């Protein structure tokens, strides 16, 4: 008796029941082949496939020398940081007031 064939949702190939894997959430489950599953696992770990060799993705790092200013809201006493060169009006993110006290400059 022939085994059932399923479609991989990534590569759309027909796969046998032995090669079927399931990924997804509680609401939605997808059938995926072993090859695509390995690529999926690698992408979750921060790796990308390039011609069947996996290379690490470069990690984007924030600038180390960003100057920040520490503020304290005079309305609710919330303390927060804002980049020194930020073009936005400095408001308390907690209560929205603009009555702020500069606590210190951070590098």
C-alpha cells in the first residue's frame, strides 16, 4: 500500500509520511520537510543558508558612544533616558508631562 504524500508548506514538494514534521502554534500547524525544517531551525538560531552552507548573520550593534541625558519627571518622579541629539520634544513617557529635571548626562 503506497504511503500518503503531503505538501511541504515552504518548498511545496511532495513528501512521504516518514519525512513529515510539524511546526507552528496551537491555532495553526504547518507540515514541513526535513530539509526545510533544518533551514528553519538555523534561521531561528540567527544563521542563514547560503548555497547549503550556513553562515552566521552579522549582529547589528548599537553605537557604544551614544550620549544620553537622564531626566526625572517633576509630575510623577519617573526617571528615564533620552538620546542627547533626539529631535523629539522631551516628554515623560509615563505621564506625558514636559516638566522635567535633568539628573545627569550619560556617555
